[in-house]
């Protein structure tokens, strides 16, 4: 039984990763960052449906693929991964949708943005201030997280969320 559930979780993580990669092709350049609200929608969905570790794995693979195909930047790694982790951990602990939203927004918009500073300076040759990425990361993650909340609420109303949770246990 455990193997089957792991396979289902991995398949859903792969599907969410594919959605984030395709959605990342439609990014909005804001400063040095390429903002992709779809990534943050996927982070919240993965955090709620799969938990923190699958969410981080999905965020990492999405960032890697987007960088390899030229639709992302190195800043995607700390931005998406920290947000996914915090969203997943908070949701796992509190079991309320707002906790995943807050985790994603704070994790990406504040912590991920600050962690992007050394990457931008050391690896990308950008000159910036420590908090330079916070406004663009916050705008991006709030937009994506709001969409995720709307999607999850729609899934709850149609009982799809309950069915998904049962099949992933």
C-alpha cells in the first residue's frame, strides 16, 4: 500500500511540476527576477496536497528545468523552495489553508527574496541591496497564492479535494 501511495504522490508532484514549468513560460520580468505566479500557485497546492518535502522537490525540479530551458533565473531556487517548505510545514502543523498561504508568502516574499541577494551578487554579477527583491517577490507570491486558494476552495466545493486526500493517504 505504501508504495502505491508514494507513486501517486510522485505522479501528482510531477504533474504539478509540469504545470509550473509550462506556466513559467509566461513570466513577468521585474528587475533581475523573472516572476512566475504559477510557481507559487503550485507551491501552495503541493504543500496542501502532498506535504512539505514533495512541495520542495517540485519547486527544485521546476526551478532546474526552467533554468535549463532558459525561462527561469537562479533566483527561482531560493524563492520557490523556501516558500514551498514553509507553506508545507505550516500547513502540516496547523491544517488550515491560510497557514499554507502565509507560509508561501512569507517564505518566498521575505526569506526567499533575502536569500536571493547573495546569489544575485555572487553568481549573477548584479549589484543590489539586501531587500531589493522583496517587493517583486512579494507581489509575485501573493498573486500566485491567491490563485491557489481559489483553486483549492473550488476543489473543496466539488469534493475533489477530499477524494484526492483519501487517494494520497
